[in-house]
C-alpha cells in the first residue's frame, strides 16, 4: 500500500505561477496543482487521458480550440491527445487525474 499527503508534500514549479505534487499507482496518477491568478499552462498534448477537478478558484481551459471556464466543484475531461492550455482566472487548487501514469510528471514531481 502507498500513501501520501498531497497537501503537505513539497510542490515543485512546473510553469511560472504553477507548482505541483504527484502520487501514482500502476495505471493511474493524481497531481495536486496550485496556480496563482494569471498563471498559464501553455498549450500541449499528451497520450494520457486527463480529468481536472477544481477544488478552489476558477480556470479557463482551452481544449482542442474550445474554451470553457471551470469553477470550484467542477471537473473537465481532456481526451487522450487533445491539445489543451489553462489560465488561472483566480488563485486555484486543482487535482488532475491521468491514466495511464504520466512518467514525465512522476519523475519530475516524485510520487
């Protein structure tokens, strides 16, 4: 069994104004991210499917050219291979779920 407190774990900067901590199993992982108001995650894509759940704040997601705002308590699905970007409209806390595990993030963030 593995266990990790994502709130208390060290968070590492992944982009300016965005820091994160990760926790992974064999086929799925979580990433806890803290975004400052105005922070952006540039457009990118990855083969892993993603669900982003906003715990606090409000974010603007652009997914395959479509923009949607996601507020606290809401989640958004990002299909495998979809081009996407994020902008923090408010200071925000987010839990991202990836399947399968994003090895690049686990190696960078620990987990």
